[in-house]
């Protein structure tokens, strides 16, 4: 079992900057809102939920439940600001053994290995939490993201045509990717 309050992990990015991973808490309200408000529209339009909606972000903070959603954040140690948010959403009922991964990284912290490090950490946390499968739904045009997930052991299971619709009504195909939490070769000696 993970100690959600005490958990910390320090990561050095490709540019030498250091970030700390920890779980989102109530004191992060303003910095989480700020992170999403400052993000350009083109960076948030493909997210499943409207992160620019302050009421929605407040709802998340007011209803943190680590048994349902494990919200991992990256804190820039220089500015003490949130620079990324990665969540592990636990499935319900017949899908309770599956976790869905969602990752958002601020533009200034992209291409530095932060998203990959957060993905790797979510895989490790899913193992500790007893999940068996991980899934991700990725816009088909986001080839670099698909490649990053593939490098972490995710495989394409389906391409869902016109599965995602943006606020402006434009639809996009979505690639459904899955990965066993413990791959066979990792489980064997």
C-alpha cells in the first residue's frame, strides 16, 4: 500500500531541471487552476475534460479520493509550481482491474523526458495498487505520444474512428492502447 501523504520522488530532466513527483492535495488548488488557465487552448483541446473550467478543477480538489483516481503531479523545484499532471483512473465493477492513464505536461516542460518519467511512475504505482492492465486513449494524430507509450510497453488494440469530439465539433480518431501492468518477461526470472 502506498503512503499517499508521504510519497515523493525526485527526477532530473534532460535539461538538468529537477522536479518532484507527489500526489495532488487540497493545497494545490490555486497552482492547479493556474497551470491549466495558463495553458494555450491548443494544448488543452484534446483533453477529455474542460480543464479551463475552474468549477471542474475545484470539484476535483474538493473530492480527492486516491482509491478512485491517483493524481500524480510534478512540481518544478525552482518555482514551486505545478508543471504536469498525470492521473491513474481506476476502473469500476467488471473493469476494476484496469487503470486509465491521462497525462498533461506544460509546454515549457515538454520534450525533456517528464511525460515519459510520469508514465513510468504511473506504471510502477499501478503495480503497487494491484492493477492488472493499463489503458490510454490517444488522439491518432499525436504520433509522438503514441510512440512514447509504445516504448513503455503499450500496444495498439484498436483505432476508434471519430471517437473524440472537440468543443468546436471537429472529430478525431482515437488509438486505444493497453499494457499489462506486469509483462510476462518482467514477471519471470
